[in-house]
C-alpha cells in the first residue's frame, strides 16, 4: 500500500541482496521491488531488529524478510531471505 509522496531516501543495494533476489521466483522478485519503493518513502515503517549488528530493520514481503540499515539519506538493502532464515547472523 503506497503512503504517497516521492522517495525521500536513496536506496543502495548490496551484492548479497542482488544474489538473494535472483534466487527468488519472478512473482516474489516483483513484490520485493515494490517493497523497495515503499522503504524509500518511509524506511522507519519497517520493524527494528533487536540485538542485530547488521540489518537493524526488517520489512515483511510474504514469506520473506528484507534486512536493511538506514544511514543518513541512504537506505542500505542488505539481504532478502526466507522468514525462517532472516534472524540468523549473516
């Protein structure tokens, strides 16, 4: 669901994220890309991950989780993994 407005944050993706994304079914890839647009508008709408040294925030996309960090005006997209793997160290 779009909250309206234009992206306020610059979205940067890591190699790990790109590798993860390529492994997903096409339908899920599209859902993740849509979620990235939402994250760019309001990255704080995601949930904070307690005790994480990397991937301080998570965003739910069906059975997957997008892990990311916010640094100033940039949002670093780190990984997209299945829910059961999302909270392991990476």
